[in-house]
C-alpha cells in the first residue's frame, strides 16, 4: 500500500524484505545520534511490525521511504498520533529518519511535504501537525522550517532519562496549522 508519492520517493507500508534496512535505521550510530537508544534486530523487527499495525489501526505510521530510481528503502517518513504525555497532544506528529548516504539531498522534506498534503486533507483533516527534535539537531530543524513549520517552544522529552542522556532531554517543538499550510503559495 502506497501512502504518498513524489517525483523521487514513495511512502509505503513496511515489507518483510525491509527488515535489514529498518534495523540499520534503528542501530546505525550516525542515524541514531540524537536518540537515546539503539535497537537490536529483534527489537527493530518488533517495531516494524508495530508500525504496520499502527497503520491498520490509525491509517498513519512512519512509512518506508523508497527511492523510486533505485527501488531501495533509504529511510522512513510519516506521521503518528502523538503520545498522551507529549506537548500539544492529542494531535498528529510528523517525523523522518534517513540513511546517511541520502542526507542533504532534500528527500526528507520532499517526502514530508507529500505526507502533509495527505494529513491536511480528508480523511485526516488535521487542524495542525507537530514535529520535534533534540535542540542540537539542526538538520531536522531545517527540514521543519522548510516545510513552513513554526517554532512553538521547548520541552523536556518525558521518555528520555536525564540521568542517562542529559544532552538528549531538551527538545524544540514545531507546529504547522492547516490554515498556514493552505495559505502557502503554490
């Protein structure tokens, strides 16, 4: 099932053949630099299965981002219902995680924009979409700004242990209202 498509990417549900690349997205030290955990293969497989279950339940998930030219999965982009303990919950969060070999080529923003088109239209018709990242994650913040998201404050991530990962606790929160999205040129 394809959720969204752009000139260069396709967002789709995860397939069994994606398990190796999904594990890399969850264990590579460069990819996971701003996350307090690395997942082994079994944990990564379980998360991938939960992502597909989440899609079956909510119609949303963090999708496999496939490069249309090569046919390879090079990351994940998608959305989820925000956890109840997160800022601006209940709501919808958009996010991305890409392999280093495709960083800096605009794939995250391109795929996220296609995702936003779906989120602001029926059946989701979101009033707003949020995104957040560790305060030192400038690349992710740059994507948020290019999408037209506005900085909406800072918060301490409730799922990050400050004793174990003090540099990963503080996060920037961004938001994009449907009305601001609709008013964008083009």
